[in-house]
């Protein structure tokens, strides 16, 4: 089983971070492997919503559908997906450290199919590295753009 938990501290209020990350349309700006996202933009994110992620990984394009199974605004979002290689659950959670600082956690858990089980340790390492890189990009982007808004 793949079980990867990654955290980062973002120097912004929890509500700002959670609102940005909860919008699937923002995913391509901070998730390096996601190129486009399709979902019903006229309906707010809620349990049961389906989101189609189009990603490029390992030199090929893939598409996978995530279902939001739990959504508590400004607290957490849980998504599940099943593709040909793995059933995966991703939990994204936001916790206020103080009024201007957020701890964001991304927890990815999954069960590889029979052949994929041999490479589970490598999959976990890859997921951890991707999550770290994406969270650092998110932190840099949000803190920089928010700083600009305050200065202006």
C-alpha cells in the first residue's frame, strides 16, 4: 500500500489557502503534472462532484476522474479515483497555526494492482517528491501574489 503524507506551512490565513486549493480550476497553476481540469464550474464543489484531471506524467498523457467524497469548506477535501494501475484516495486538509499561518497537509493513500505492487516503494517516493514540489510551488505562488496585493 502507498501511504504518503506531506505538509507545508503557508504564511497566509487558512481561508485564503483553502479557497484557492478547493477550486479545481486552480490545480494546473500549482500541480506540475496537471495540465487541464474539467468539471461543472456552475456547481460548487461538494461530495459527489466529479473532476476530470488531464495530466502528463512519465512522458505520456493520462486522464483520470476523481470523485469528491467529503468536503468541509476551509477544513478538508477528500477525493477518490480508480485508474488502471491504482485505487487512490487523496485528503487535502488545512489547519490554522495562527490567524495568518496555515498548515496544509496532502495525504495520498492507494492500493496498487497486482503487477504494480512490486514497484510500490518507488511509487511512494515519486508521489512524495511530486507532492513536495507542488506544495512548494503553491506556497511560493500564494505568498508572492498575496504580498503584491497588500503592497499595492
